[in-house]
């Protein structure tokens, strides 16, 4: 399955990375690695994560990673 990131998701990830990098680059790299691993998992298991009611499309999923 191909993962397509919404513009909102890309913006959120970029903001999180920018904020985290100011405090701890090592933790930022660890979080990014965990995020990308989660994306790989959802590509393999498309029903992983929760649906997002406002999209009214069961193929659109939300997967939370860490505290962000």
C-alpha cells in the first residue's frame, strides 16, 4: 500500500521536528525513526490506526506516535 501524507500531516511533522530539535537532537532522531517505522507498519497493515470521522473515508487513518 502507498502512504500519502496530507499537507496538514507534513506541516505537523515539520513543526514537531523543528521544536524538538531545539531541545534534543538525539530524541528528535529517535522520534523520527519511530515515526517512519510506524508509517511502514501502516503500509503493511492498512487498518492499523483509527479512522478520522471528518474525512468520511475508511482508508484515511490516524496513527499517533509518541507524545505528539
